[in-house]
C-alpha cells in the first residue's frame, strides 16, 4: 500500500512539473499562432502556422521590419500580425504616390506587395508622430491590410506587443525562419 501511494505521489509530481514547464514555455518563451487572411502576403499566407518568440523582446527592443504579433483592441482573442515600419519617436507619412517617409526621408524597403493606392493611405496621409513607446505597423499586402493607417489599429504600444514571428512551422513545404534582410 505504501509503495502504491509513493508511486501515485511521484507520478502526480511529475505530471505537475510537466504542466508547469509547459505553462512557463507558452507564457514566457513562445507560442503557436495561425495566420488568418491575406494582409501579410506574400510573406505569410492564410493558414500558415507560426511560432511567436516572446522572449527576445525582454532583452532588446523591436526593430524596423520585424514581424510582430499584437492583440486587436476591439475583439477578444483576435491577434494581428504586421511588420514594423516606424519606430518610437519617429514621424511616419505616406504621400499620394504611396511612398513611405520616416522623418521626411524616403524609406527604402521591398516588403510591400504593391504600391499603396491613394485610397489606402488612410491617416498616414498626414504626418504621424510616434510616442516614445509606439510603433507604426503595416501589412505586406499594403492594399489589403488593416494596420496603423486606420484608427481601428493605430500606433502599437510596446506593452501590446506579444512577440516576434520567429518561424513558420506549417505548411512543412514552406517551413522557414522569418527574418528581415
């Protein structure tokens, strides 16, 4: 009887340890998320499964062109995946030709799927001054993305960023580490 009780306690502690370790990994290191929609085409597609790195931003700030995950503030359990374009303290503006300017200088980047149409410039037609903890984000599919150009999304505060899209794990044929050049 005593041996059975020890085995039950030992197994229970083992299971509790595994559950605790799993919880710690999901809450502080990384988690899986699925892309819904086409706002990040061609980089990410509808149905892609990603691992979000929740740890690295504890040691350094997000960088321009990182792909980040953050909650949509008007719908519970809805997360957006977008690319950082503007950094804290910068001024972002998009002109009538769809060109993106950071502090008055043309941003050289090739992530956008196409030129931003005039109808999709949104609030960025006027200069947007980012606060000391704010980021300006865009989807790579610039004319099919709800992002910082809309008041529904706006600027993203540092505290809202869950993590950085790190690796695509599904579909296996497209498995890759997501990084910017």
